[in-house]
């Protein structure tokens, strides 16, 4: 399950873990906040109550998108 919210300066997508009972423990929600120049991914650590944050540039996000559909190897995305 996920939610999408459009704020003034960002779009916020929250991924909510759902599994059938007993299959595995539920993981904490993942919050993805997309700005014009970066994407911020956060998730709480249930063991420490700390918030883990990863910041990707738009270029890194585009490379991740491409990488999900490619086989193992080294690649360079050409930019126009």
C-alpha cells in the first residue's frame, strides 16, 4: 500500500509494508520526498528509533531507474 501527497514544494510518497500475517515481520514505512533537485528517502529504525535518510540527486534517481531494468555490469548514462 502507498499514499501520495502533493505539498507546496514536494511530492511525498509513503510506502506502507503489508504482508500476510505470520509471513515475516512488518518493516517500517518508507517516506520518499521528491523535490525539484533531489529525492529524500527516510525510514525509521524500529530497534534504535533513529531515522535513516538517503538523499539522491535527480541524476542518481534516473540511474537507479535504469539500473533496475539492466543485467549485471558497468554502465554510464549519457546526458544530453
